[in-house]
C-alpha cells in the first residue's frame, strides 16, 4: 500500500527527515528549513528521475527530528547520514565529506589549520592536535582562521622556514621562525588563541570587540580598525549551532514530562538520534528516578554514557548512589539552567512536544 502523505502532519520548521521502509530500514535522510514544503515536493508530482520515483514507492513512514535553525539541520543531516549510511544518500557517504574544524597542530611551534572530523587516523602525530568547531560555512571558517592567525601572530608556513617571509613584513606573523619572538611568548599566543576559539557565536565576537576597544584605548588605531573589519566579516558569516561539538564523552539528554521521556543521544559531541520512551505507572517524581536507576543501571558488558543531562530528578542523592555503585564507571547527572546543555534540553523538549502531539 503506497504511503499516504498528509502535509498537515508535518511542521513548517527546520529539521531533518528519515524516510523508512516497511521493515524499518532508513532509506533516505534529508534536511530542510521548512520540512512540510520539502516533503510535499516528493509526493506532489510524478517524478521523472527513476531513483526518486523508486524511493517514493518504498517509503512506509517518515521520522522527523526538529532543530533550531538551518545551520543545525545541515550538520545533523551530515551526522545521521554517516551514522546510518542510507542507500539513497550515496553522494554524502565519502569518509572525507562533512564539515570542517580548525585545529592546532602538535608541532613544537603549532600552526592553526583546517581539519575534517573523518580524516584518516593515519595522519602524523604532528598534525593531530586540539580540534575546534565544526563550521558548516567554509567562508566563516577561513575568515576565523585568518583573524586568529593574524591577531596572535601565528605561523602559517608548512614546513617552517628559517627566515621570515612576506607574512611577517606585512604584520601578519610574529616571525618566530627567525627568533623575532621567543618560543615561550609564541606558545603563550597559541594558548590565548585556543582559549578564544573555545568561545563560540556571541562570546567570541564579544571577546574580539573587547580587544578592539583595548587597542583604541592604547591609541593603536590601525590595529583596532583592522580588528573591527575582521569582526564585521565574522558577524556576517556566523553559524551558531548546538548539534555537533568536539567532545570526548557520550551524553544522554533526557526531557521528562507526563508519561514519557525524550532521550537525545550525543556521541562525542555529535547529536545522533532521539528516542521517545514511556515512563512507569508511578507518580511523576518517582517515575523519573525509577527510570534513571533502571535504564542506566551498571550492568556488566553494557556501555553507559558518561553524563546524563536531565530536566527533572527527585532524590538526586539516591539516584547518583544507585548509578555509581562501587566498580561501575562513574556517571554524572546534570540539571542545567543555562548554556549549551540547557539548549540541548530545549531541543529535546520541542521534539517531545512534536512527537507526543503528532497525528498517529
């Protein structure tokens, strides 16, 4: 029986969609800033392209994941394709595809360079440093690399020459290759640049504005003007998002309400899936604690996330004691009030509300 598409069942919001077959296999993953309009295009006409026609004939259900903006939908689509490898997404399944990070190399005098998350693990140890990002916009990423390298006088040459080049003479490099800045001072600049890049969006821009004002107070007006132009370029190309970050741990984000919990799985900073699960028949407070202690009980041979980000918990001391029994890998429970973790909870909330209220 062909899939019956009802436009009113789908939101006019940004997000990703997963088209599934009758046996639950994911056939295709896509994204749009207006999911209803994008999905309507598959069913509103007869397709001449054989591959699209075949896809539509195989669809039995469509799963929706809502996000905050187009930047997040682009990154989430890429992550989901890499995770599930749907047969109709072959164009985006290359290992080197995806969005880029910036990273500091692990050379004695580090450089800042572009890095792709799925690059081969055979890269040399010299170029396998701290990663910052990701950046869906190559224009923003390259502008940021230029701003930071120039502002902190970071070397860009590979390999490093023995004498200064044009970059030094036009004021864009500190000349560390020729010893015109000490190694310790250069490494301090690298540290400051790294701390700056750990900020994102408005925090990074605010930091740069503060530095510009300090230049002006010191009457270094040329530096202030150059930094202002760089800030304006970054503001025009900003790509704030929360669905992919560089992290070393796995996290589960749990939004509890009424009789269900929405769980977002975050694997090393990458949002990978949402699960809507029922709670027990107990009161809301007891149901939350019971779910946490049962679902994440330390069982030999079963992996658990390192952190649970939750919007509710009743007896936190009792739950933490149950989950962190002697011999079990520690697990942290966080109830955030602001910041990225809070924003992840809000993303869980909008997906909870959509799925609970979606037509059955």
